[in-house]
C-alpha cells in the first residue's frame, strides 16, 4: 500500500498557484476591431441612451445624449484610438442664439442635446467648435439692433435637425412676432461642396418660414443656398387646419411615448404643448380662427377634449389626484355642454374624476361620479368594476376606522 504524502511535501513548490500577474487580460489586449466596436457603443449617438435630466413637472429640462467620454481619460493610447471614433461616428451642429430665452424653448421642445451652455459666446460651446459640421447663429433683431443678453449655445446631433426645424415651425405658430425678428446665419463646414451633405443639413432648415433674414454661407452650392434663404424669409400662410394638424401630430407623439416607454410625465408635456399651441395661435393668428369653417372649430374642440382627458389620466398615473379633479372640473366648465362634447366624452371626465376620488379615500364622491358616468354609457363594464372597487374600499376603510376606535377604548388585541 502506498504511503500517504507527507504534510511537509504540500508546499507552493510542489503545488504552485496560478499566476495572477502574468498573462492577465487587459483592455488593450483585446483585438483592435473589438475595441473599436466598444468605442462606437460608448461614443456614438446611434448607441448612447438619450435620457431626460432630473426635473419636476414645473421645470422641464431637455433630454441629452450620454456620451461615455470618461474612456478618453484612461490613457494616451486609448484616447488616441477612441477620439477619432467620437468625431467619425457623429455629426455635430452648434446652435447659438443671442438671447438666453432660447434655452427655455429647448426645454419645451424636448430636443436631445449633446452639450449646453447658457450665457455664452458663439465660440464658447461646451464642445470643440472645430468638430461641428455646421454652425447656426440666431440673432434677435429689434428695430435694426441685435438683442443680446449673453445668449446660449447648444450642440446638437445632425440627425436631430428635422426635430429642430419642426420645433421652430411650431414656435412660429405660437410666437410669429419672435420668428419675424429672428436673423439666422448658417455656415456649412464640410471642407468642400458635397450635394448629399448640404441637402441633409439644409433640407430641414428650408422648411422654416417667416424669418427676418436668412444667410447661408460656407461649402454650399450658391444657387441652392439662395433658394433656401428666400424660402426661409417667406411668410407662411397660417390656417386653423394647419394648426389642427400640428396639434394632432403632437397628441399622437404623446400617445406613442406612453405606448413605447410608459413615460406619462414626458407624454403629458407633449399633450400640454397642444393646448399651448392652440391657445398661443388663437392670440397670434386670430384671423385663422375667424375665417375657419365650423367643422374645423369642432375638430379643434374634439382635440382639446382628447388632450384634456389624456392629461387627466397622466396626472392620475403620476398620483397627482387633486390636479385630476381640477382638470376634470375645467373640462366640464369649458366643454360640458351637450353641443360641445359627446356623452362618451363626459362619461370619461366623470370616470377620471372618480378614479382620483377613490385614490384619495373619498369613496362617496367617487361612486357619485361613477354613477353619473354610467348613466351616460350604461354598457361600460369598466365603470361597473370601478363602482364595485370603490364600494369595497369604503367597506374596508370603515372597518379599519371601527377597529381603530375600538383599540382606543379597549386597547390593541
């Protein structure tokens, strides 16, 4: 029988440990092609997540791209490899306006930003100016003088230019006097004229109208630039139908946000923008409302009711129950007449109001509103279920209160 191995033989020499220092994997040991894919995922707008900044409903802030630029500071070799990826994979636009008021407008537009700097000069963006493929400078000109309070600078991704143009078009609907005082200078810096690139950059901006002045310079085809300038300075005819179409588009954007992400707060901002659009347009374009047909006015009413109901549901989801009740009361005050709303509309208003009362523990008021809704739409099973739930909550709350009273008299147990 073989003798057992003596304890003295169990040494590091006999059984050496695996090396933890030699041949250990490092990031630079990964093949270059794999490192480039990692850089792309960290530093490209196509892959970086676009998230809203921390905010409250009364102080909305724009979403922003989260570039993971910390990797550029790891060491010189990684910076040398990753920096070209940042500028090759992305196309940046700088936007400077002479008034800081524009920073507030960007928050309402929900336009994703690469960088932002308020009270800044046009050459002091929080991003290297030479990396931008186009510079946009906006001056507010009043009585031949530029209004300048320090201004603000933003850096955008070129892929978001259509969203910028759409937002500025909506601004023209609400604030035509501001648009008509705006001087826009666009400088394309592609090194040479590239027709596909100039159309990608200037195509969305050609949709703007009503500017005081537009100047396009740089690496662009002269004829194409002059045509774009003329279009941007042309006053757009505004009709109530156009305002309605824009409002419907904004409402549907909010609906898609809820369907895709469940972000009720972000969707509610879109829906509230619809009411601001219509209210602002009524003040700035009264003739559009005066000359519109009755059918268009009725469609506007339907849109405002739908948006109001959506806002009430968003407030309910965000547990702002008193706001739900206040919003429902406003809807009734504005559209409560049978001529302005359908029985289904009024039932939905009562239903949302009842949900808020239930959540607040006011079951009696909730049941009263649910019954009003049920009289308007007798076959609605959701309303019947809500009544039963409110009655159940009332019984449970009453039992809890009775138990609490008994404990005060006889003690717990």
